[in-house]
C-alpha cells in the first residue's frame, strides 16, 4: 500500500494527494485518526479473522465426512466449532460492515470531514485488537470448548480450557462495538451537511443508525453476563451453577438478550448495503423509501423482545413460549417488507449485472430463504423438534453468510473503486459471486434436511444414516472456500494493477461518489450542500434535462 | 417415505404426525414465497436489463396499496402459523393423566433411566407401544437435552430441577435418542436407543429385568435410613400420606401444588417453603442424597396416595 512510485503514466492517483499517499510508514497508519484509514485497519484485521474462522470451519467439515469423525478427536472438534463461532460472530460479522464500510462511508455519505470523535474511533480499533489477541491467545495456548454461547454451568464449573481469556476477549471487544456505535449515532445526528435531512439520507445510514442503537443498548448486557461468568468461574459465587445456588437458565436469558439483537447487528447493515446496490444498478429510486427506512427501526426495536425463542425447550414456561413466539413472528413482517420493496425497485429499472449487483440479488434470494425458515423456528410445535439441530445451523448461516456476508462482499465490490481508486477485473468478480452462491447453497441446504431428520448440532460423530447429506455439505464447503479466496486474490492484485476508476465508475448517486477516488483526507474539497433526495436518478418519463 | 433418501424421520409417536403436518404447511408457504421472489427477480432483471449505457429508468417508486398488500398477506400467514403452532405446542406439552412415569438422569456423558418398578437402564429405554410415557428428568452436572427425533419431542435436562416430556409410541422398533444440548467433550457420544415393544414382550422384558424392589420400595427404605420417619412419621413434620399432587398451604399464606419440583426443593432446601402450622427445623439433605435417591423418595411419597390429574410444572 505504501508503494507510491508505480509506473502508471495516465494515473492521476499518484499525482494527486489523497488519504492513501498523504503520509507513509507504519506510524502514519497506527496513529491515524482518519476514518478512512481506520476503516482499512479494520478491513485487514477482520479479513485475517475471517480466514482463521474459515479454516476452523474447513476442518469441521472435513471431520464430518466420516460418521466416526475423519480427522480429529471430539474434544478438538469442540474447540474448532467454538473458535469458529467466537471469531466469526464477534471478530468478523459484528464489526464487518459497521467498522469497515460504516467507518469509510458514514462521514462521506453525510458530507462530513470525519466522524464526530476521530480519536475515539482509533481507540475502538485498539480495543478491538486487544480483544482479538486475547481470543487468539486462548486458541493458540490450547483452545476453548464452551461453544460461542458460553452456556453455564458448563463454562463456569466443568471445563478446564482457556475460558477466561476467551470470555474476557469477547468482553473487551464489546467495548469497541459500543464506542463505534456511539460515534456513528453522534456523527449522524450532528455532522450532516447542510440540506441533508433525515429523509434525504441514503438507506445505508438508516440501517447503520439502527444498528448503532442496538450496539449501544445491547452490548453492555453481554459484558455484564460474561463478567458474571468470570466471577462465578474465579470465585465460585453462585450465580448460574445450581450446585452453589445459582440458576443456569438465567444465563440464557441474559446471553440471548444481547445475542439475539446481535443477529440484527450483523444483518441490518447488510440490508442497508443492498438498498444502495439495488438502486445504483437499476438507476432507480428505492421503492417505498420510508417503508424500508422504518422497517430498519422496527427490526431494531422488536429485536430486543424476541430472545426467549432461543429457550422454547429450556424449561421456560409454556406462557413465556407463547409470548416470545408471537413477538418472533412480528419481526418477520418488516423483513418481508424490505424484500418486497427491493424486488419492486427493479421494476422499470435499468438493470445491469455488475459484480456488486450479483451479490445483491444473491443476498435477496438467500435472505428470503433464511428468513422464511426462521418462521419454522418461531412456530412452537415445530421448533421443539428442530431446536438445537442442523436446521438451526442452516437457518442462521442463510441469514449470516447468505445474508450478512453476501451484503458485505457486495459492498466491498461496490465501494472498492472509491476506497482504492482502482477497478478490479469484473469477469473474475462475477465468477466469484457465482461460485460463492453455488457453494453456499450446496453447503447449507442439505443441513436443513439433516436438521429435520434429527441430527443435533455440535456433534463430532454421528449415526451413519446422516452421512450422505454431510458429505454433500462438506463438498459444498470446499467450493465456498474457493469462492472466498478468489476475491482475496484479484482485489489485492487490483490495488496495484487495476485500471484507474475515476470518481464515479458506476454512475451512482450519493455524496461519496462526488469526491475523488481515493478521496482526499478531508473527503470533500468544499463542504457539500445537499439539495436533492437520495437516489435522485434521472427519470425516463420526465423530459430530458441538461444532465442527461 | 422416500427410501434411501428420507425427508423426515420415522413417525413413531402420537405427536409426530401433527408436527409433520404443520411442517409441510410451513414448507409449502416457504417454497411458494421463495419461488415467487426468485422468479420475480429473474423476470424483472431480464426484462429491464440495461440496453444502452445512458438508459434512464422510470422513477415509479411509491405505491401505498401495494405496501399495504405485502404487509397484510405475511401478517395473515404468520397469524395462522402462530395459532396452529401454539395450539399444537400446548397440546403436546400436557402429558395424559394416566402416563407411566420413567425417571431420567443425565450426566457427562451417559443417560441413566429408571422405571418405577425399579429397573435401571443405561443409554437404553424400553417402553410399551400405545401407552403414554412421561419422562421426569434432571441432570447431575451440566445442562443436557433429551431428544427423540422419531417422536418429535425434546426438552433440556437441567441440573437442580425437574423437567418433563411425554410421548406415546405408535410403532414398535428401535429409535435414536440424542443429547441435543452441548455438554462437553463427549457430547456427541451421549446417545442411545428407545426400544418400543409390544405390551406382551414389554411385560416379559420387565419381569426378566427386575432385580431389586421398586423405586417406591427403595424410597421407603431411605425414609427409614435417613430418619425422615422421626418427624414426618410422628406429626412433628407434615405427613406424606396423600400429599402428592395436592395443594399445600404455606405459612406465608401462599398455596403450592406438591409436585416433583416442590418435593425436591423441600428435601434440599427445606426452609424455602414452610407448611403452615410447622416450624423450619428440618436440616437440608443437599449433598447427602444422590439424584437417584431423591427420585426414589419422591416415588415413595407418590406411592402413599396420589391426587390423580395434577401435573408437574412444565
């Protein structure tokens, strides 16, 4: 990234001062307060964590090729799925879109110079890395086998692995999430450019705003819960362990009070990205702007009231089950509204199939399947059967990988020219999107069937009748793994060899596309003034104006 | 069923068929909307593909009746799902009053099961076909979960309390049961088989398997051995006769039902609930009785008269 003297003669990138070449050296990156550089710090860090978490998944899928476990001992398998869960949830998915794309785009989309608290922003990254290194320490020094859910009393009284450093790592990383959320809320409230009213904001900002609220309100509960786990484990105070007077189900209430909204921390920003992509690649206003915007807020609010659906078979009362089932169905409605509005946006559009759009269309399909199978889990009588089986695994991977990761990759491909100033090879990018889509479905669709047949999750060995579907899933995982490696190669390649992008390669609307690519440190040469609404693409039905 | 590539497990209990019907309904709705969204996207993306680089889109982007329509239809559908799923869940949660009780203790990493007649089994459960069976379950260590896919029943097995499920098998055969809640290193080895037998074969098995006395008889022995009799047999403490399943008036004016969880608590934490007219003089038996012994004592109390029709807490 610090190779400035590249021999691309026509490139204005090197002749112009921008955020990437303004200063060089490790120090200029580690001490930066530029939101764009901090976004790149996160990008590198979470990509690293993604491939660690992915490696764990590869080993798990390899092990499950044989019913007796092809590769590792059950105890090792337990460490693998724990590492996969903790790293993917807390160190990839939760920071992915907010900390990378959000950091880069929130100030640019509202026409600001930086976030409200730039130094706090840098601190968030250091806090995040501290938590991440604590978890890596736990992994390297022998591993941890609590599952990412840390259920008690298993985690507090029965395991001799590195539970403390893993739990405290997640505890620490949570503060990064809180601080980032806080920063975005203040930035969006206070730093919008003149004329940028709430209802002129791009929908990405609405979803980041809703996500930030969840991060601020939910994460402290997780911190408290993990703190209580640490206290019980260290000092044998009876909080969750019934042998010393605690209540193990209390832990589940506290844990899911955060961890269910956390699902929406992962998916809401992705929904925001999809709204940007669908509009840019159909050259169209979003269908039902206010319905899409308020559905983000509705999801954020309802998400705090559905945690009990993780406990339908935990011994929660029948009546609590009835209430949480109803509330869980309620959260399906705003999600459905979003899907219908995205689809309707294509109507009479001018649709192109650039790589980011393929990710966006893939997102809608996979999110639809993930969301609809969520209804099975909200339905009490059916959940009793599929709870804690592979059906649940398939469902949340459709949401978190089919949804959140597809949205993240779509966003990375969309804003990559803005971030680096260069284009990647579009053919390869479309090919990778297709490989990921196919590999994903082959990996996770068989898991729905495995779940209904009764295969429990977190099994290192399993009865032989489940083997065929497991082999299919493992085969799909190998395709998916390759799909994820392809973008890594061509995106890195493009940073040096890609054609120069120009400020707005997609012809997209939005303040970020008015700045040069890559943007200067201060983003805009002059503070922009906003006069038009979001997605004000020219209208085919209106008489041609000067800008056509 | 589709042989060699089944889409559902065996339907081997009275609960299974109802759950499957609801599952088919949900699958149908799911397939319909998945197809609708996929086909619509495909159709629109092809029909309105960009033909010229400077092409403009029609900016039609608001339609209130459409928004109302696609809010109302999903709402109607989820109300149906909710009512259907909940009524079935309530029905499936209530064991018939005439259920035969089997006691289940989970521990890392095995299942210990005991029949009222005293027969003990490890990772194996023999039951007769066509008779409702209620499992009363607890754990000696961490949370486990008892899951029988062919019966479509599952419940967490939590230390420090009793949970229960019930089923009535409809087909003889051998069916898997699994621990479905992650419980440590050998979680995936904590599995076993339900052997559903025809009633005659079951009686034959049972009479061959009985070695000692019944659970209630073992409880009666503990009643002597641990000195419960010195108070509860003399009027110093409340009598056990006819206690099980009856309402008990407490000293604070509340009334509780004397179910499994109440009796368990009264043995392990006697001063938590004081029966009206008595004083809190009973010592705790926490740590002195095993989970199995507690269940035997409860079986003994139950044998001394039983208010039929009352249930343990769900």
